[in-house]
């Protein structure tokens, strides 16, 4: 599995900087680095680029119907598990000005997520 480093990573005696690609990792190694928030899967990077493009095209708003079958929105439960900065980043990516309080950010995401069913 391949990942892109988000932070500095020392792996097998080699230092990788943010943005460097680590290739040939076992699934276990890659998942550990993703869970530690030190890297993202290359497939996830492609989704983020797609989301950025959609963000630009929709003048600051990604609507649920804009996501294609390969794009997967976080469930509200997954969103709740994110830390404050991750929640804010996710909302900004969706074109939503994030609220200061966690409960309000969760409500903002739920409202956006539920609009996906319409």
C-alpha cells in the first residue's frame, strides 16, 4: 500500500518529509501511519483532490449530490470522532463556515449530511 506523508516519518532508517510518497508498505504499516495521522492513503489523496476541485467549481460549497460513487462522505458518527481542527477542516472543505463549539459543528455536519438523502 502507498501513502503520502503528512508529517515527517522515519521509516526503515529513511526520513520522509511532508508530501513525500512512501511505497510498498504492508497494509498494517500503512494503516498504522494513517491512524497516527502521519500519512494518508494515496486513494484518499485522490479523493481530496477531487473534493478540492468540486469545491472550486461550486464556489465554496460541495453538495452531497456532487460526490460521485467513489467519494464517500463521513458518517455523522465518524465526524464526531474527529478532533476540533479536523472537524473545522472538513466543514470548510464542504463550504461551511465552522462553528466555534463542537456541538454546533456536529449539528452543521448533520444538516449537510442529511441533505444527501434529498
